[in-house]
C-alpha cells in the first residue's frame, strides 16, 4: 500500500528534512512477528472465537448424548504367504519378496468382498431378522414379516444384498504394521451381534479361501488331464511314424554320449575313421620330416644324436682322444701306448659310422609304413563320406519326424510335471490363514466417546472461530493498532488518546494528572520536535469525518500550550457544526463568521477562559456560505493579525470529507494535525482525505489516534496512561 507524500512542517528546510527522516524510518521499521500478529487478531476477536468454541462444545455434547451406543468386537487373524511343499510335506515358509504387498492388499480386499458379506449375513441369520434392519434404520423392500416374527422367503435375495451392505459399512479391516496380523472390527448397537458377526466373518473367510484353492486346482486338474490324454496320443503316433520310416530307409541311430542326442551309426563310423586318418597323417608328416632331416645331415640326425649306443661310443672315443693328447705332450705317435690308443679310436669311429647308417635306414621303413596306413584310411573315409551324403538325403524326412517326436515329448513332460504339482497342491495341507484371537462380547460401548467428541468440537470450534476472526480482520479497515497507523497512513504518530468513559473533556483537562492530559502532553512534546522551530504558530486540527475527536484535540492542545505560559487562542472554524462553545459553555452570538463577513469588531468579542488562561473565538452565527467566507483573504488576514498577538493559534477545523472548508483552512495555516478515530474510520478514507489536503498544499505534521481502548485492542502494556501512584482527586470520573 503506497503512502501519501510526506508532510512538510513549519520551519523551512530543517523541518522538512526531519519529517522526511521520520517517514523513512517508518518505512524501514520492523513489523511485529507473525505470531504476535495472529495473537493480536485472536485477542481482538476473542469473543467470536470463544463463542464458536462454546457453541461447538454444546453441539458436541448434545450430539454425543443423542448418538446410539455402538459396541465393537475385534478378532485377530494371521495371514501367511502360500507355503512351499516338499514331497507332500507342508510348512516351509517362503521368504519375503516384492510381491508381499500385492498379496496382502489382495487379502484385505477379499476380506471386504460383497460375496463374503452376504455369506455371513445368511449364516448368522440376520437376513431374516427384522430387528437387525431396524437396528440400522433400514427398511427392506418387498419383504413381509411372518407369524414367527421373522421375514418370509419373499424378497430374501434383496434382503441378503441389503444385509451384506450393512455389514460391510460397519466392518473395518486394520492390518498391523510390519507383521502378518490383521484385525477385523465390527460395530453395532448389539454387543452379542458384533461378536457373532466378526467370528462368523473370519471362519467364512478361511472357508472361502480353501474353497477357492480347491476349485482352482480341481479345474486345472481336469483341464490338464484332457490335455495330457491328447498329447499322449500325439506322442505315440509321432514315435510310431518315426520308427516306421527309419526301418524303411534303413537308418540306424546310436545314443549320444552323456545323454546327448542320438546319431546314425554310419556317421559315428565316419567320425571315428576321420579322427584315425588325422592321427595317421600327422604321424606320416613327422616321419617324413625326420627322414628328410637325416638325409640332409648325413646321419647327424636328432635320433642319431640321442641314440644311446652312439652316445656311449662317442663318450668312449672322447676319453681315448683325451688320453692320446696327453701322451703326445711327452711322446711321439710311434710310442706303443699311443699306437694302441690310435687303433682303438679307429675301431670306435667305424662302430659309430655303422650305427648311424642303421638309424638312417630305419627312417625309410617307418615312412613307407606311415604312408601306406594313411592311404588305406583315406580310401575308407572317402567311401564313408559318399554313404553319409546318401544318408543325409534320406534323413530329411526322418528329421521332420524326429522334431515332431521331440516337440510332443517336451509338451507332454511339461504338462505331466504340472499335473503332478497340482496333484500335490490339491491334497489336504495347512491353511495359510489362522485365527489368533477370537472376538469376545464387548462389555462397554466403543462409541460415542465423549472426551474425543469434545476435543473434536474444540478443534472444529477453534477453526471456525479462527475463520470468522480472519474474515472480520480482513474486512475491517479501521485503525486498531496505533503503530500500524503510521505504516498504513504514511504519517508520523504524534500521540494516542484514550477513550473517555463517564467523564467530560473539560473535567479531565482540569486534572493535571488525568489520562487525557498525559496523552496530549505526549502530543505537544512530539509537536515541539516535529519542526525545526518547535510548535508551529498556527495549526489546524481536522479529521476525516465528524465526531472523531478533533474538537477535543484542539481544545486540549490549546489548554496545554496555555499552561506552558504561552499566549494561546483557540478558534472554532467549524461553521457547519461548531462544538467548542458547548464544551466551554460560551455564548456564540459573535465570532469568526462575523469577522469573515467584514465585521472587524468581532475581534473584540474574543472570550477569555480564566481557569485555562487562554482565549477562544467561537464560530458565531452559522453562515450559509462558509466555504466562500474561507476562500477569500479575510481568514488569512485574520491569522496574520492574531499571530502578532498570540504565540499559538489553534484552529478547530471542519472534517475533510464532503466539505471544502478544511482544505481551505489547511492551506493557510503553518501545519495541520490530523485526528483519526480508533476502531471507527477506515484508513482508506483517511488516505483519500489526506490526499485532498496534500492537493491543497497543506503541511500535515502527523496523526493523533483518538478514542483508543487499550484493553479492547490488547495493547494495554504499550498504550496505558495515568499514574499508578499519587493522589487522584477525580478517579470516579475516569
């Protein structure tokens, strides 16, 4: 919300800067906390909030005592996951999985199924009991009561649906968190009926679970029996066709190794011979390589080098050669020992040569043998290849028959395995649903609960009261908080005036210690600091509308200024509805209107108030054209003349809204003081009125909040006037 332009006070640039700094400070002043704002709103409208709470409490008490007592019976079930079976032995519990939540939600849904409710209604007999329907204020259609006091068979199906709906409406399924336990609660006006229904509900739920399981396995078993019979016939027919074709085309299969697929016998022979051929070829290549190496090395082959006999001869020759070299150091070759060693070396050399030739000749024999074996195997393999190719041409249809047999056998084995599993599942086993605690007949009603209802009533009443307070607060644009008045209006707060109860302003002004005097002393103090030159010589007091306390404000300011030994004149310029002469009990025959009309002698008719030591000029006769009188130079000339005689001239101005008088007066005085009635005037109207004064170039110093009730606004600690000690001569008046 935008503020109005800042007021410019009397005293030139210094006063202007002071007021500007004050208004800037208002803009940056921290607002109360949210909690304090809410507390203020709650305390302001506490009557509505308390009234709402009390009303809701009374309604809660009445409704509680009018409610029918309800008795709640509870049974506890354990719902486990489906159990695994090992050779018809049950009880191995499955581990928790992601599907647990889905499983348990399904079970909770089944617990509240319509079929289960109607089954319980039929079993407990409530479907034919008129008292049951009366208990829940339901009247079955198309039903008549027989001589036995129960319904006849007519309309039983419709009653069963209605009874099931009633049971479902009063039943609650409450799962226990982080467990397999679940509670089933049923409430009714009859305690025995509640226990009977909830026990029947659990037993029928278990029975329905077993029935669903048996029905499902029974259907699956019959279906699989039919399919197995069909697949068995197809498998037998395909096997007979396969054997017949194999006999006709002479295809003989042998079983595969390690349970592998069977294969034709000729293919097995070809595989074996092909492996033998590969080994023979490798042996031939190795023998041929050795033979070629021996031919190139002239006998110094690897075999010769590794032959044991040759190596022994070579070692003996090396020893003899070493001995011969030792003898040659001292003797000649003709030495007898040297000749003997030389003969031995020649013998050994001949033996080594013979042995190397023998080894070389053996390579040729081995090579011829390897080549002959390889050729024989290759001829046999080539012959078998022709036979295998012929077999493959004949095996195309055979493979078709074989695939059909394999497919039929796979389908048959899968269905047979499933059939055996269903056979185990359909056997008698442990049910996955069990009763933990049966329901007992409740001894006391579970509802209504008086304390809970009263608590809810208080909560609802508080919410309604808060909503009412919020609406009233938002729709109320009056000034309730003096501190907020500065922010909303955009002018400094000069003072807060308490509301007078049981006393007249003139009586309060006589007492220097009265609350009214204290309040206006604060106003005069703030006025003395509002401008650079102190309190302005001429100032007008106005308000938005009549009866906002402007006349009391102007009178009080004049009285307090006079008490400070100042020459003060109070002018009643409200020539529409004057009130100063009534407050001071003065005559009003001659006054301001006479002077403005041209009668200068009116200045001699100024009244002197001895008890306050000040002068007062009343309005005089009410003119028909007050605005015209104020628009001339007469009022300005009057102020100039009076300013020479008095230190301060206080003017009680007419209200701003609807009249042109106040802007005319405000434009001719040094400053304006604006009175705002607390809890009485909307601040939007105040801003509109101040806008008119601003347009008239009025210098508004600030606002005075009047008729303020501290206790009503919950600000007694911040805005409390008066003394708590000392002699009080006029306490009865306040």
